[in-house]
């Protein structure tokens, strides 16, 4: 594959304004603590690092999230709460993209991506001509599509029926592809007549190493490109990321990057919701972000699953802030 898609926008075309949106939500996970992730990353000096790059940064504060203790143990009640949070997040993300900004969403558990990606997809679909791009779906439409790069140890493609745990943060990719609970799978449709939010050929995984059997079947059945840690070991991170960005940006108006910090090895990032040994190294993680920036295709970004309770002196939050800086253009020289 070529190193970059021929239709990728140049770096000078990228928005220079970043809209920071916090989502202090742990409703989709069984382990507590990731609701404090947005505060930890902010305290790590994220805004200052981005402004040092010449970016205009507006911190939009946090989306209001219901108190987990007040919801009780009813799974449907919790699902309704997650849906409501994601709907608000979709609106705020879509508004940022429509204004020409790059939304940077701080989590919180990964279930928030159902809202953030829906907002990015709906805004690009509504504001960007497709110019012959494929936009099939039951709702039709002539707008552009968004590509999705999912950096994660996990596929997060279970449905409520296939999930062994019932944790919604293991389901966002399935809902973005149009499966699972209709309340969550149709968030982009509600925001801009778009269903499904993401087409399988525009989605790509990097860093997978821990999947349920049902997830393996779904990934293969849908033909989603998935680069595991073995691919990174055998081919190197540069080759994998070049291919991944080509897949996500070809035939789309840009790429939404959804980064779960557990894609990095827990020796480097101990404070994450569901750590899995054998992840990307510190340098590989930075290289991935630098390649994302150099592609010129970044339109929105999630940074999720930072858990300060499990962290060591805010190490993981500091790493997260550093990685974001690399994704937005920080260079060694």
C-alpha cells in the first residue's frame, strides 16, 4: 500500500483550533476510577502542551454524567444513562467539527466513543460533499464518510447479546457499525441522518491482543482490517500505521482516532481500566501519533480509560498528554 492516500488533506488544511471535552464516565466499565481520567490528563498540563504548538485550545469542561451509585444495579437503567451521555457528546462533537475545530475527547471509559464518533461522522456527512465517495445506507445521504482508527488492546465489538461481561465499554465498535442496541447504534442517525455511523471498510484496529471468541468471529465476518501486536512485531509499527492510516482515510473526509491507553504496555501505562501485557512501547506509541499527525487526516480524537486509582504518580496521564502533543504536531527537532 502507498504511504499516504492521495486524497489526504495537507497539514496546512488542518484546523488549528482544538475543542477539549471531558467525559468523566465509568458507567460502561466494571472497575471504578476512569471517571477521574479527564481531570488527571488536564492536570498533566495538556492544554499548555497544545498551546505551545501554536494551537488555539478551548476547554469545554465536562459532559454531565449521572452518579453511578444513584443508578442502582439495573443494566437497562445504566444503558439509558450511557445513551443520554453519548447523545449529548455527539451534539458537542458535531458542533466542534462543524465550526472547523478538532474535538479532543477525554474519558472516561471507551463507551463514550459511541457518542464522539457519531458526532464527527454526522458533522462531516452534513458539511462535506462526498465527491463520489461511497455513502450507502438505509438513510441514504450524499455527504462524506469518516474513517475510524481504533488503538486498543481490545476489539470492543461485542453486542449486548454476545458480551460475556455485559460491560458497555466492550461494545462501542459494534454499535458504531450498526449492531447492538438501537438507542446506541443510531446516535449518528439522530444527529444527521447517517446509519451506520461507520462502514467496515473505513474502520481499522491497531494493537489488538485480547479478544473474545465472539469478537474474533465478528471482525472476520465483517472484514474489518485488524493489526494485532503480532503484526507490529513482525512488520514494525511504521509499516502497520502507514497501512492503517491509508485504510481509514481512503474514501473518507478524514479520520477519527479513538485511543484507549491500554493499547500501550502496562509497564509504560499502568493506570488504565483493563491492562493487558505485551502492548506497544513508549516509542512505538509516540511514533504512531507522529504518523497520525503527518497524514494530515486527523479530524477528531478520543483519549480514554486513564484510571488514576491504578496509576503511579500520574504517570499514565502524563504519558497521555505527551501522546496527544505528538498527535497534534510536536516534533523532536
